[in-house]
C-alpha cells in the first residue's frame, strides 16, 4: 500500500507514484478505483492478486465521481476528465501511459458491459 494525495493505493510493490510490480515505466503514474471495493489499484493485475473478489469496473452511472488518481500530484479525476486529458494530468502535466487504453473495459464500464446485463 502507498498513500498518495491522501488516498491509499493498494497493490503489489506500489511505489510513491503508483507504479507497481506489473507496470513501472515513467508514464505508469495512475491508479484506478474499482467499484467492487471502492479502492484504488495501479492496475487490474494488482487487483487480481490483492483482492479476494472479482473486479467490477467503475460504472457509467458514476462517471461524475472521482475514480482515477494521478500518482504524481494526487489529483483525483472523473472518468471523462481522464479520457479527455489526452494522457496528461490536467493538474500537473504528468504524462500518463497511453497503453492503459488497451485495458479500459477493465477499469470503466463500457456500452457493451451494460448491454450484457
């Protein structure tokens, strides 16, 4: 665990800017809140290893609530703020990893998720 901007980030070998055992490049400075436990994790793999339950992505109905944490400055972002930021923190200009977009459905509810219910 690591405290960043007053938020606890859970995971495997979490560093002071949310880098973890799985993702640790200069741009891996973001953590995502999972709806199942209301906890921040640097990545879905950390959630798989540390949580004792299935991961539930952040629901579309709650996109107006902060659920993304900049590991550099501790600013919390809503999903739209994060997605519109073009892989850069709007508060401190830290670069975010564009590779996170490959796993977006693991962090945020998509239209396909809703249709499957």
